[in-house]
C-alpha cells in the first residue's frame, strides 16, 4: 500500500495502534533478560525515539521489530497482525543502519533499485521510483556513483532514500547519524523529521543522543535496564521526568538526597541529608519518612529573592565557579553538602554575574522541584 | 620561469628533498638486501641456469667438433650416410672423447633424441683406438723415426714450447703444449688432432707429448694431410722425413674408415643416426621444447611424435583439468567453512580455525600416506561403503592410484589455502549488509547471492589463484596416490631430473609450466583484476 505523500499523523487512530509490543521479553543466554516486559504501542505516523545508554535494550527492541532477533516471550504486532513468526524480508519495514550498510559493489542507483528488483517491479517503474527517492534527499546527481565515492552525509542520505524507496509504512533507524559530525547531524536531523512528516511514515528511531531524541521525536521512550523508564513527548520528558534515572539522563539536572518530611496534597517538604528543608512536588514518593532524590533543572533555580514566593524555603549556597558560555552563564555552587550544584542563567543585559566565593541564597518554585525515587 | 625554491641552507629545495629521500630509499634497500641476496643466490640464479638448460646444446659441438664441421658439407636430404671424411673426423673426435671419457655423456644426450645412440657410442668408443693403425705401421716401416715422440714434437711443436720445456725444472706441471703456426697451415688435420693429443696426455695422463707415441688417428690425419697436399713444404731438419713420406703416401695401403665404423656397429649405416647428430649439432636447440609438446625435429622439419610416444600434451592437459577440479572442489568445500569461521562467535571460530590449521602442522607426507590408507581398495572408506551397503564387496570403488585419488587427497591438502583468504575477506564483510538486504525485502538466498557473494569474490579469486598455482606444480601427493592415471606434469619433470637425467627436457617442461602459470595470472588480471584479490583487510 503506497503511502508516499499519503496519510499524516492526524489520520492515525490512537485506539488502533500501528506498532505494538506486548509483554515482550528477550534473553540471549537464558539467564539474563536484556528486555524485560516491554509494552509499547505507537499510532500510525508517529516518530518515536528509543533513547537510552548502551546496553539498555533499545537496539534489541529495534532488531526484534525488524525481525533480526526473535522475542523470547510476548508478541509484537504490526497493524494488528502478529509478526513474531514473519521473516524480516516479508515484514516490509524500511531500515537505516548505523554504518549505512550501502552495498559497496553497487552504484547508488543499483542500491536503491535493489529492494524494487526483489519485489519484481518493472524496469521503468523502478527507475522512476529510484529518481523520486533520490530527489527526496537531493541526491539525483549521484545515481551513478559508488558508495565509497560519497561522503558520510551523502551515504546516509542514500541509505535513507533506499529505506524509503519501496514505500514502507514503518521505517526503523538505528543510530543513523552516529558517525557524522555535529553540524551535518543537525542538518540531517531536520531533514529526516521533515521527510518523515511529509511522507506520513511511522518511524522508530534509536539513539543514545538525547538532543537528537528531543528535537526529532513525537514521543521518546527512555530505556534503561531492559525497561522503558518513561514514554512521553519531549517537553514532558524534560520537565516532568517520572523517575530519577530519566531526570538525570535527559538534560542537565541537580540532584539532592533526603527524606520526605511532610506531604500536603500537591506539595511535600523534604529534609535533605544536610539538614536543610526544601519544597517539592511528590512524584515517586507516597509516604512520610521515605528516602527520595529531588531533581531541579539548573535553569529553574532562582537566586533573586524577589522572584520567589515569600514563604518558599531557601538554601544557602557558595559560588564555586562561574563559566561564561556565550548564550548562558553556568555557575557551579556548593549547596547542601554537594559541590556539583549547577545553575544556568540567560545572558541578558541585566543579568547578575555571580563571583566565585560569594555567599548567596537560592530557591525555586515547588512545582519545579520533583521528589523522585531514591 | 618560476624562481627556484631554496632550502634553509641555500641549496635548491628539490635537490635537498631528493637527497633526503635517497637516504630513506637506501636504508630501505639495505633492510631487504640480505633477503634479496639470499633469493638471488638460492633461487633466481639456479632457476635461471636450470631454465637455460632447456635450450642449451653445446655438448655435441664441444665433444665432436670436427664431425660437426665435416657434416656441414653433407647433403643430409640424400638419405645416405655421410662421406668418408666425416667418418675420419668422427674417428678423431671419438678418440679424444674416449680419452676424456666424454663420449658416453654425448651418447646419453643423443639417446634422448634417438634411442640406441648411447650404446652405439659406448661400443664404438671401446674400439676407436685401433683406427689408423694401418697408417702407423706403414709410416714406421717407411722410417722408424715416425715412431719417435721427438719426431712429432720437432715437427709440430712451437719453438717457444721446446724452449720453455727445456727451461722447466721438472717440478709441477709441464708447460702446456703450443702448436707451431707453420704446422697449422701445412698439416691442418694433423696439427688439430695432435694438439688434442698433447692436451689429453698432459692433463689426463700427466705425461709429456715428448715421451708418448701419438694415437693411430694422428697417423690417419697425417696420411690425410699428405694425400690432400702432396707438394707441401716443410722447412728445418725434418723436411726430408716429411717429403719422403709425402712421396711414399700414394702407394700406401688404405683403411676404409667407413667400413671400420660399420664393423663396430651396423647402426653407423643408418642415415637416421647421422640425421640426429646433424640436427642436434648447433649450440642451441628448440628440440627440448618441441619434445615437451610431443613434437620432434625431423628431416622434413617439425612433426608429431609417434602416437605411442605422445604423453606431454596429455599430461599438461590433465594437470590443468585436475587442478581446475581441485580448485572448484576447494571452493565448494571451503566457502561454507570460511563463512562459519567468519560468522561464529569468537570462541567457536577459534576452535574451528585450529581444526582448519591442523593439517598445516602435520607433515604433507603423513597426510598423503594417511589418504593412501583410507582410500585403498581394502581401506577404511571402501570398508565403510561396503558396510552401509553402498557398494558391493566384490565391486569396491577404485579410489586410489588414479585421478580420483589425486583429486581427493589434494583437495584436502590444499583446502586451507582456500579457506584462509576466503575467511579473511569474509571477516571484513559486516553482517549488517545481509540484514540490510533482508530488510529491503530480499530472501536469504537473494541477500546472499546479490549482496554477500559479490563481496566475497575477491577472496574466492585469491584462494583460487593460490590453490590452482600450487596444485599445477604439485608433486608428492600425485606421486603417492596418483598411480599412472593421476600423475601431474611435475611428476614427469621429477622423473627427467632424477631418473632419465634428461635435464634439458625437464627444464623445458618446467619453463612451459611457468609460462602457463604466468599466462593464467595475466589472464586473471585482465578478467578479474589483480586489485580485486584480497588476502585480507
């Protein structure tokens, strides 16, 4: 079913999942589970990123979806049909590999033509589709070249075009931009997202680069220890991490450890190990006396008392280091027994530049400070 | 013109760069110099010499020079034996050769071209010292002075030599005999044979021509000289002796040397013998090469060997065909193994690798002998086949002493040479290519055939060249398990080197083999491209 230029995100029915993992487990050695009880459902047209440190199980999940690994337990469904026992070449899933995997003995055009040939598509049709796919990635002029004659970025474009040329509804990408330099990576991130949304294809994208995950995805699944720790849109993931792993893995984060002293509705009071008391919202804590890690984003910390509510708790801090980073200032503080407390301030004309050695008081809005699991 | 760029010390930059590079090159050359020298001395020079033997043929001209010269004027198309002077020349040459013990070597050499010549020379060599006795007796009867060695020395030796001999104190070697220039012009044949006589006496017998009576053939030569030129002029004290002999010679009783030789052996009457001697008299010959491809030189030019003596073309063809079969078997058997080696987890792959390399650590002879045990009629494999009922007990398979045996044993022995290059090439093909192909919709077979296989072709190429070139020159295994139907050209070369001692033919066969390998290599380069051969990386 051709979907080039077809359906978009809006047409996806949320109750009718396109890709589904249900209670999927994977073990290679029969002793350890690499993927533990994975449940995931994506609607058609979604751009979902699997993000996690290496060894977290994200690539294994992708390979199970592609059919190169079999699930030890559970079922994987594509468009409502279980694909556990369908071999990879019959799944019709496009895939972009980390090292491009362009066939070195074929030209660019032959590479793109390959999936069409194995589908027994006629020659003229093939040529037309190849040129259209090359056009999508602005590589028409390179049809006769060999992969070895292309730069890394060009090769990645060709790999992308090859994964799209047979018009799959689902495209998997396994760290496709990992080998490129930063600038090229950013350009291609933009191009891939645009293309995905234009074509309305469903994309599962694996990366360990959180910036990539945040900028490209509709939703991000953060993997750790074989489980999805949180599955949420990028803003929610950043601003409302569900546990301390996600809080630390996504973006920069300040962590303070303590014990819940009091819970009143939407806020709680945490007594830090240093004896200080702060306000937070209880996310992963339920009762008084529980240990917790509280997480505060560096840019949400205030040291201007006038911008805090009068009854907010504040902490004493000593400025250790001031780093000028152009658009922002990054200041390292000693707070409640830790030397690694970071605050970030925007480089605005009226912004105060803290001097090392000075004593200040810091605070934050209770809703910016999340009490998570210990 | 652009201004010359100068280095910091003022010399032109190019010159100082060249100097710096030259030092590097010299150092590199010095590093490989020992190996280069070693290879030069132990490999290139001996091989070059060996190959030179394939065209070299100086033994005929060196051993019987007078005969070769006399044969020049022989009408060899007449299908008759040469005239008497040729036999006179042969008598003289053979006398010298017998004394130098070279006539049997020449006989063996010519025997390669026509069997029987060897015994002909040996037989004639035993009796050749009687030829010319008739003349000796008549000269001595004419004047006993002809019996005196001093007469001959006085007649033929250069005064310088006589003086040198008188000055010689008797220790060490006598000064080498010098023929007088006058004698060479007046008595050419006599001078020539006497010079050889003097040389032989001095070098072989450690004696002096001044004390030895000449051979009978010298008298024959003197008779020929005097008959040819009755009015010759000799000066000095011996002029009377010579002129009286010249006057007496026409009335001498003569000896029919042709008949004498025919008396030695009937074969001297056979024009083919003379044909052979004549054909192989030049210093260089293409005869060995012609023999190598079942051709021979005849009166009418180049012709095929008789049907029953044609073996070399068959052998070359068989060597090619069997090497090809072995190479293909190695590809078929080695490819899956190399694939497994490249794709198994490291631990299992290492284990398998050891199994592949194990044959390398076992002696070739042991492996081949093992095959002899396994393959023979009452051997393990036949027993097994009989036991499972695949063949009847009275109808056991002939697996050894034929081409089958050679192919089985050599495929086994050369298999590592196919597996290793294949493996090292396959190792560099990432598994993601196959995955990519499958994700693009290719079945396992299509993914393998269209994506994996083309990338492994350089390994197949390298392995095939290796196995083919190795097997084309293989010797031990075909020798042991090949019987007569399974031997290679190399076995024939070895036979000529060590048994028939026909080194010229062995060299020619070897040269042809080398040329075939080089031609195949060239063809391979043209078709596949030698850049596409990878032994790894």
